[in-house]
C-alpha cells in the first residue's frame, strides 16, 4: 500500500461492524450444549475470541526489540488451522504467520492457538484467518466475518506506551469555583471588577448559578478554590478512593470557567497562588492521606482570552499586545483578517482569540511547549510536577487561523507529545474530542487517549436514561448498546482503550442524574458499569451522589457537602465499586467479552478476565428485578465452582455452564472467582 492507501486502511477502522456484532451477540445466547465441536467444515463462531488483554497478547506495549506472541481461542477440536495476517507499515505489505495449537483452557472447552509476529519498530495491524477444513472465518477487532474484512484490525504499535497509572486509576474532575471554599479571603466579591461591560457577582454556596439582572453567567462566583480542593482530599482519596485529580482551568482569567486564559504562568488569585497549587500537587502525590495520587491540569492551548498580555484588547497591561499594535512582540501569535477588530477566534467568540502556531519552531510553539520555559514544561517540571495535561479543543489547534484536524495540527500534537514525554515519560496526554479520536491516538505519536464521549458517555446515557447527553430523547436496547461499545473499542489500540476517560457527565453537557429524571437507581446502574468497563472511570464532581443540573452553566452547581459522605447510598456504592476495581486487575486491564444481551428484559452481561480472576458483570436496566442466566462457561468458569457477587456478598455455583442470579431493577451483580 502507498501512504494514501495506508491512511485509508487506518481511517476505515472506525466502521462499526454492527450487523456482525449483533450476530455475534445472538450467538452468545446459544445453549451450553453448543460447545461440542469437531472438524466438520464449519467454524463455530461462538467459540472464537481474541482481544488485547494479557491472556491473548504477551507484549501489549512492545518495544521495537520484542516479538509479540498472539493467542487465539476457539472451541476444542473445531479448527484445522489458523493464521495471523498482518499489515506492516514498514513495507506496505501484508504478511502471514501460521499459528499452532498451544493448549486447552482449564475446563477443556476451548483450544488456544498461538503465533508470533516478529520484532520491529513499525506499526502493524492484524487479523486472524480461521479454518475448519474447507470453511473459513475471519476475526479482528470489529468482530467475526465470513469474508476477509477491509477495516477494524487490531493494532501493534512498538514504542507506544500509555501511563500505567491511568490504566489503573480513577479520575475525579473538579470545577474549582464550585467544589469547596477553603479560603474566603480570596473570594471574588460582587462588583469587584468588570469584564465585557458586566460586573462580577458573588453568590452564597448552594445558590443559583445564573446571574441576576442582565449579568453574565460567566461572572458568577461562589468562592471555591485550590485550598478547598486540598482540604477535601480526604474525601476524594479516602472516602471515594479516587487517585487522579483533574482540575478544570486554574490559570488567571476574568471568568469563572477560565477557558479564556489571561496568564498561563499564574494561578488565578481567586483560586489561590502558584504556591497553593504546588502544595495541592504535593498533597495529592503523598501516600500518607490515602493512595498516592496524580494531578492533571486543563491546557487551553487553541486560544487565549482577549485579556491576555499577548492580546490585551482592553489595555489592561503596560505592554503593547497584538490588539493594540502591529509592532507588538506578540502580533504574530494571532491571525488578523483586518487588524485590530477582525481575527480568528474559537467558534467565533471574540473573547477567545485563536493562537497562530505558524511553522515548526515558531514563537508560539516554543511558548506553549517547545522551550524549557514553555507553559507545558513549566508545570510538568519542579517545583510543581503535574502528571499530565487534559487538552482543551485540541483538534482545532492550527496555523494561519485554520481550523485544525489537518496535517499541521497532527504535526503540532506530535511535537507536543515529544515535549511532554521529554520531561516525564509517564505523563498523560488526554485530548478532548467528541467523536472517534483515532486520528490522534491510532499511531502512538500524539495523544495517549481521549475523552470518551463517543464510546462511553453517549451510549450509556441512551441505554440507561433514554436521552442523549444533550437531553434529547434517544433510547437504545441492550443489543445496540453492546454493538456500539464494541465498535468504538475497535477504533483504538488496547492501551488507548484502557486509558480513555469514561465519564457520566462533564462541565459541557447535562448532568447524568438530570437525564435520569432524578432516579438514583439509574445512577447506581451507571456507576456499576462505569467501574467495571474498559477505560479510566472519571467522576465529574457530584455525579457520585446524583447531582442534577441542565446544560451550561447549570451543570456547574456547587457541591452539596451534606451529601459528601458514605451516609449517601450512591457515595457508599462509589466507594465500594472503586475498592472492587482496585482489588481486581481484570476490571482494569483484563479482557472484555460480551456474554448476554436481552432486549426484552433490558439485560446486559459481560466478562472481564485475566490469568488471576474471572469476573462476570450482570446489569438490569429494567425497573423491576429479573433472574439473569449468565453463560459464564465463556469465561472458563468450571461447573461446580463458586462465584461471589462482590456487591451483595452472595455466593453462587456454576451449573450447566451458567450462573443464575436475581438482579434488582437498575442495579447489577459483579460475579467473581
């Protein structure tokens, strides 16, 4: 393949094999007796499985010097031969590796076949060809098919490593002004300053987030700050057990959201000081107040605010900004169509002028990430030592006022990655993107992972609440939920899947509990899924107790601290689920296998498993209790063996390949052995 053909091969990976996956889900319902297999010119699809979990890939994040042995599962005695077919970007050609029978599973139900891909530094994509006499089937990340697929292959990217702490952690996202007021002396007061012709408004904790009169919602302040976050680390790290603190923007800005940065090098005075942030980071990192933690800051690098010294629309600075003079040091930082009033900005908001990244080595690139004193490197380095950046609207970053998602954007993202990893090879780069983020995560050269709106937030909302994340009616059955999850997992390498940020709500969409109509049981169900699915669970402050709120700014209400303890049943459940996730590596980095979809009863079951544990999760999205027959034989759970529901403590015995468990409405069971 030439480069354009290869790019087409990669872009086609986003295609969701919905029909194939639906067929596979239907096959999951086959009875225990269907395990009998033989060389009968019929590949039995229901026994086929591979993903990039530790049982099936010996080096999921290989170096260029490591071979990669792949393991494939089939019914015992079903296949006569099996092959790996992989595309190597180094020579633009496909290669074949013959697999050999390696072993059986402990129950004697399955065969394991193995083959080894040779070591090299080049990116590869692989699929399996499976034969039973004259019959063949194909298998890749998109699913099983009778003819060779043209997209949806598994990835091998030598040298690409995502942070283990992201794979194994739980994120807690905080909108600082609304979390906790730890220092009343820095509170913004009513009328303290004006911006855009409107004045600040101070509101008592728990009050309305909407401005009074003709005021701006962006200038409503409650007094939350970094000292408040520090004082509540016991709640985050011990009560909940979350260990990654992601802060919405904290740098100087006139608004409460601070996505219009005025000064990237200083914490906003309403939130504290650089020293306050340094102390907070050290306290998160400490292991004396709960688990060792990590801190991610919000990097708003597509645009600045119009009050930035570099732009200075309102003459706030003694220096000359780009808006004030074409001779300004920073004039080239922005793109003017007609100076000074017409310039490129974020979504046309004149308060957010867009940075012009120019060519490689430009002043803007050096200022943001290139130089030792750059914004990115300053906060990653001592004395601060943050652990990662969440990138705001990064697909739009570009040169010449262009709108991103182009070759220049990808060049900038690759340079930024190099800069970040040079300071801290284990730092996380988490990109905001609302669709398929494969273009930035599929080559190992840009982001580590992305916000999982497309592969988590949206399908979870539609399945459980019947509304999309914007609050529009949109309901999907369990089978479509499963196929959506399968298709979006297939968009990404395994180590990207494991670090995708999975959140129920964010500061940009309606609260999950709002979409759920205030039904706390739907929050329970969502939390159970969130803590047992592939990716990094991300709790937007207050979601753990069912905080409600409509669209911006109503999704940014103040935290109700009367709910912030385990006397709140949802908080107690969150604590329990995080502890379970921490105890079972299978729930973090193990394989994922769909086990059951039952649309009529609104049931969904899946397995998470590794060499140490097998866990089956059964979810009931109905309002009434159901008996769920979970086909745990697919996880090699032996008849007569015991499983324990980690939520209820009840034990069950595997019989006929199944576990039968009663699950309450809008709740779940986590069955482990």
